[in-house]
C-alpha cells in the first residue's frame, strides 16, 4: 500500500500514514485513527490535506550495491569483451 503525508493547519503537524488509494482522509480524527496516534488538543473535525512528496529512490553507488539489489553490472573491457563486475567469488 502507498504511503501518504497529511498536513493539519490547525496544529501545524505533518503525519505519515499507509492506506489504500481509495481511502479518503478529510479530518484530523480520521487521520489519527489511521496513524494510530492520539488526537490531542486538536478537534477531531479539523480539516487535513494531503501533501505531495517526492518518492525515495535508492541509487547504487558501488558494485556490491548493484549485486545486493539483484542487478548485474557489465563493464566493457578491451576487444569488446564484457566483464561481470558484480559476480560473487
């Protein structure tokens, strides 16, 4: 399931929750129920809005990072021969 960030202007808090794409979250009470957190001093009917966030991407930096992620990295050597630099010994 996707992860969504919501912002409540009433208390200036940002909360991250996991829910179905079809779930509509419109109030602080609904958000706290999904996030399994306390409502606190904020009214349960306070409106919230979904915040757009950039997805987290993992970029392999070393040959072992490629291997651990399940990828193969081939490097072209002399005379057009490719060497697998991620092969395990």
